[in-house]
């Protein structure tokens, strides 16, 4: 057995965490021989609920969980972390402008960034899930200047998985037969699900998705809007936001950071845009296709970008630049 790693999940009394914690504890994220000290953080009014979650985790009798700590204190939660999964954020309430949402979250993620800076290991991997995820992630990173920017990523894997499954459903194959879809940009309704470089396995051989489907109008229309608006569709149907699928996507995202991406495959991840070759401005937290090896990601370079894609990629970059500007106004006054 290796040494235990310290893993923090924030918003740990919430429903995404409820679906996620078992996967972390049973070895399907960090591997079956990796002991874990699991730290659960939530706000003080949620501590009663968090105690219930703690009891359930104990009752799962998971051999890899060496210790489980439930707390509402940042100095306890962020100490000596190897991995921080920042799920908790202020949710959007009815009648709330995106600007109000940004303001509330800048405060939270500035404080959590500062806590990472002060208490966590400098090698900590930080995964931001709480929305608006891209800008929350950038805020946390800015507030933890001594932790490498590359250690911060935000979740667009749920969108990536949604795109894969829509293609699979349309072609009557499994999601595993589809690879190299891309989510560009923001985890919002401006994101651009791109299948120009995606491949699908049909009758044992790989073909391009456009070639396989022969339905350009669907791929440029309904497919994109379905993926962009899937979260809203789930809320409308379930009266609650995506939890099971979000938890699965978080597990996929972290497992790929930990173990690397399969040869010949890339995944989508919100990362710092510095030095990309796709004309996305620097200093944005933007979703790109990446490959991962030895716990470090690299941009997938040299993919040709057509005019249709260019326009969509620029649109989502523009939204992110505006969000960043708004957030940073709040950041300087916070």
C-alpha cells in the first residue's frame, strides 16, 4: 500500500458530493491500492447533514478510507492537501443575474484560493466544479499565486461526456466507441461542442463522425444546442440539477489527471489558456482538448479549425473575457 493522499471535497453535504464520495472512497478514482484521507468541507448550517454523510461513509466500510474528516473550518480542510475538488458554490437563484452569481462566487473562491495558498501542498491538484466553473477556477488560481496555474482545472468533462453520448445514441453504438470530441470555451450555453476531429468505431474500424453520420445539419444545429442546454433540460425534468452524471464526470476528469489519457485520445478540460495555438487570449480559463501524462496536461496542437468553429470559439472566449472582467472588478473590491 502507498502512503495515503489527502483529498478535499467542498460542498460535501450537497447532492453532487453525495454521488461522488463513494467513487472516491472505493478506489475507482485514484486506484484500488491508494489509501485516502478524505476531508469534507461545508458551511456551518450544513454540518448536521454533513454528519449524516460522514456516518454513511463510515457505514460503507471502505478499506481505502484511512480517515474521514468533516469540518466547516478552512484551516482544517485545506491543510496539506494533495487534491482539492471544489464542488461547493453559490447556486443561481431565480431572478438572479449572472453578474450577481459571479459576485457571490468571487468571494467564495477568493477565500478558498487564499486557503490553498496558505495551507495546501504547492503540488496540490485543484479541480473546480462549482459554477460559473471557469471563472471561479481563475479566481481561485489568482488567489493562490505560489501554486502553479497548470495545477488548476475546471470541469467540462460532463459536457464532453454528453457530446459523446449524443453521437453514440444517434449511431446506435456505445459511448466508448466515440472518442476525441472537444468542448471549447466556457461551461455555459456558449460552449462549443466540436466533433470535427472526433472518431467513431463502426464495424471494427474508426471513421470520422461527420463521415459516419452524414447529417451535417444535425451536427451543426440540434446536436450543439442539445449539449449546450442539457443541464437545463435535466433540471426541468428532475427539478434538481445533474448530480450522478456530474459526479461521474468529476471521477473521469480526476482519474485522467492521475493516470493519464489513453494513447491516441484526448479529453476536454478547462485550463489556463496561456501559450495555446488556437488564438484564444491568454489568462482565461478556457476548455481545450488536452492529453495528460505524468499528472501534467498539454494542449493538443495543430488541429485545423474551420470558419464555423472559429466563430463559435471566439464567441465563448468573448463571454469568458467579460466574466473575467466582472469578476476582477469584484475581486479588487472584495
